């Protein structure tokens, strides 16, 4: 890898903080839907599936690259998310995870029945952080945080394997050949990215199978998790139509957009095939993985 590209990749990598965690096995068996009476609408499920599907497919990228076609296939999978869609998918995924928590669902219903429950939906739509004060919110947030973090750590483990492969593969002659028509390759990657999520058979079943793993991750809810809780609460209240403005979270949104831009810049500067593999690992796998794990961390406030 030439020195100029290395410097560029080092600077880009410094933009994101990646969590160093162990891999979690893929879910087995069928999943279950939200807690009784808390049915998510199809739009929310589709948004969550866009996130789950990308993370699942990306972590399935085979690190045993044997030829240029394998590199192209890896890039096809790794570039298969549209940043705004993935951002909304993270919120939706957190919401569906919270809806798996019976204590939270029951707590939202109880809050709606109290005297202070009048106008609850409007308050949550305007101030999603208020969802953290609802009865059962701690349990719902812990489940949502665990679900997002688990997705990130699994993709990170796969990204590390692919990154290692970008160095190991340099012993093979084909990997040191410069990519022909690199400009067209970058154009294809951008087209795939713009197309975004395309539903596939079994995505919904896989979504709920993954969510059914459960698990809890404690601590105060992050802005991403708070939005997920608020969307989940609106769903329980039958007010999911108010959730549109909550499907974006600035910190995580910037994270996935920077990762995508880094991928484009890396590929624009890359030469031989092994550098394409590096770009794939660092910017299409490790950085999106870091976005997911970082999304559950609360914002730290300066202490006086």
C-alpha cells in the first residue's frame, strides 16, 4: 500500500472510535414478535430490516479472497446501505427491541392511563428523551442497547478478519495487480449505495429471530436508544404516525455518512486489489460496526 494512501486511511480511521468486543454467534431458530398487544407497523419493521439485513450480510463476507471476482462481491455487499436508511434502521431496530420487553410495554400503557398521560404522544414526539422516564424504560433501554451493541460487535469481528486478509492476500500475484477501470468500479459502488435496501425473502423472520436473543446492557440510554424508546412508546399508544421526525439521530447519522464517504475516498485512491479489500474492511465493515456500538453510549457532559 503506497504511503499516500496509508496516510489518508489513517486520518479517516481516526474519525471513528470502534469498540473492541468479541463476536456473537448468529441467531438460531425462529424469533418472536413484540410483546402481546404491541404490534409494530410494517414500515417500522421494514426500516429495522434494512439495518439488520445489511449488518448480517456484511458480517457474512468471506475473508478468503481467491480472485478479483471475490473482491467485487465483497464490495457489492459492503456498499449495500444508504446512510440515511441505515440511520433510520438503527432507530427502528432499537424500537423493536424495546417492544420485546413486557415491562416497558406495560409501563407505557400505565402511563397513558394516568392523569399525566394526556398528551403523552405529543410530548414524546417533541422530546424523545422523556421516554427514559416512563415506567419500565430501564428494562426497555437495556434490551435496545444490547441489541444494537450485539450487531456492532459481530460485524467488527468479521471486519477484523477481512482487514487481516488484506495483508495476507498480498502473497498472491493477482492481488497486487491494479484494478482495471477503477473509476467504473467506484461508480458501481456508489450506485449500489444509492439503491439502498432491497427486501429479500425471510428478512422479517430473521429480524425477529435476531431480536429474540434478548440480553440487557445497562447504563443511561444514549440519544439513539432514547429515540428507539420513544418510537416504541408511540407504537404502543397507536401513534406511530408521529414517529417520523424521530427516525434520525445526529451523532449516529454523521457516523454512517462519514464511513460511506471514507469508503468512496479510499476506493478512489486505491490501486491493487488488496487495497480494495482494505477499504472494504475498514470503511464498509469496521466503521459501520463502530457506529452501531457507539450509538448506545450516552453523551458525556463536561464536569465542572
